[in-house]
């Protein structure tokens, strides 16, 4: 092999080595970018998990409030029905009293007319 051939071969080998090193550098940079992306995704996932936990807590609290509100409404409805029954009884008593009062007046008038 001549000197020029050896020099050409060495130049070619150096070029291949340089391309290989550049390729490895690009690959390392790509891995670094990928790793950074994975880390960002991991942080995003952790944030989403925390937000989901907070939302679940808020949802649970809202559901408990709704249950209490429903119980309060049912109690108010029950009390309203009781008050309605009491009003009906009072109206009945009042009507009975007025009816008795009218009958007594009629009886008194009839008695007064007979006595005259």
C-alpha cells in the first residue's frame, strides 16, 4: 500500500469516526431531550394526580352537603305536612264551633219565639 493510499484510508477512517461521534452526540442530545420530556410528563402526571385528589375531595364534600340538604328538605316537607294536618284540625274545630254557635242561637231564638 502506498503512502497516498494509507493517507486516504486514514482520512476516510477519521471521517467515519467523526460521523460516528457526531451521530453519538446527536443521539445523546436526543436522549437528553426525551428524558426532559419524560420528566415534564412525569411532573404533569403528578400534578394531574394531585388535582384529581383535590377534585375528589371537593366532590365528596359536595355530595355530603347534598345529602344533608336532602335530609333538611325531607324534614321540612314532613313538618309542612304536620302543620297542614294541624291547620285542617283547627279549621274543623272552628267550623264545629261556629256550627254549634249557630245552632245555639237558633235554639235561643226558637225558645224566645215560643216564650212570646
